[in-house]
């Protein structure tokens, strides 16, 4: 188990503190920076680990279905879902991925080269304005992306999803679901809440939308989708207990943020983090549950 004592203390710069006016960061630029750094770390990943990741992602398409026509993966990131779909369909589906992060698209291309996969189309773009004709796709999928969009963008994104789907086309979404269902998941939520507070104090506001079953059901119906599946899977399907290297990275990033606070705040938040880590050492920590929604664009629009 990851112990806080394993972390090295960083030198503190007394000149660093709460950001000056005008230096506050939020929105797409912050998301691109964060996921660009994540992609950069994965550029040298082991091919066996990549194959294992692809196999792990196939479960959702086996469970909820897929098509062999045109499929779009929104916020495709490093392309693991596209590679999973390529494997499941035997290369018969016409696959497209859209992402706004250059490093993520670079990672996706490298992964496809590593596995010898050809024919997947990757485009840099904004999911609020997709470069496709109306009714172009038989299926649109999005996984662990929408909770990081800005609130004012959500309506535009779903209008675009509906526009590019053909009548009768399938929409599949997976997002973190809150509230958690176990004490271990509550501990993860406590850690993320602490991180959000520190981020605000150092001038960052990472976009986060919280999806719950009732909100998702009413929202999709309000956008004109016909809902077939809405369920919450516990635990979050991404590896449990939390992978040690992921948890270590999260804690190191939080420690780095705390080190940038004024001295009087550093002590306050380090005490809070220290107590939370004692609880995690006793109980373990898990990410939250997965909310899954599968819906269709109606064959005909009434009226």
C-alpha cells in the first residue's frame, strides 16, 4: 500500500502563493495541459501493458453492444477504446476518433503502430463542433470525458452527438457516478475534494460535471434520446484496488500543489492530507462507480 512517508519533501518557494489576478486557469486549456502531460508519460509504455489495456476495455462493448458500421469515439484520448473496437469487430467497422489534445493523438497513433492496426481515422477537433455530416455515424461512444467539459458546453455537445447520429443510431456513454456506494469510494471522493480546494487556491479550476442516474435519465430524454440502459456498476471498472502507480502519482501532484500555497495554508492542508492518508492506509481507497447509459436517436421525430 502507498504510504505518505514514501514521498519526498519538496523545497518550498516562499515567493509562491495565491495567484495574482489574471493568472487563474480553467476550461479547455487546463484540460489539454493535464491530459497532454498524461499522454506524454505513456509514450514509452510496454507493448504487453498496452495489449492488456485494450483487452480490459472490450467488456463494455461485449456487454452493451456495438455495430460494424461507422463508429465515433468522442474524446478518444490515447485510442484504447478504438483499438478495442477494432479488435472486437475484426476491423470491419469504420472507426473515427476526435480529441483536442495533440499529445493524446500522438499517443493514439503510436499505439496503433505498435499493435499494427491501420485504418482508424484520428482527427483533432472540438466535440462541441464536429466536422461530420448529419447522420454520418451508426454509433457514438464517449467514456470518462463529459465530466470534464464546461457546464455551458454540455447542451452543444449533445446537440452534436444527436446531429451526427443516423436515425436509430446508438449512443453509449460511461462516466464516473456519484455519490459513491462504499466507504473506500468516499475516501477517494474526500481526496478529490481536497485536491479541488487546493487547485482553486493555486489558481486552477479543473472542469468537473457530476453525473447521477436521475440527472442522466432526464437529461437524455430531454434531448430526445430513447433510453435503453441506465445502470451503475460498482466498483468503478478501471482496476481495483487502485493501481499503486496511479495513486502515487495523484498524491505527488497534490503534494506539489500544496507546496505552492502560502506557508500558513501549507500546514493546514498537509495536516488534512496526512489524516486522510491514515484513513486510506487503514481501509484502502477506490474510485467511484461507473454510470452507463445506452440510448438511441429516434427513427422518426414526432410532430
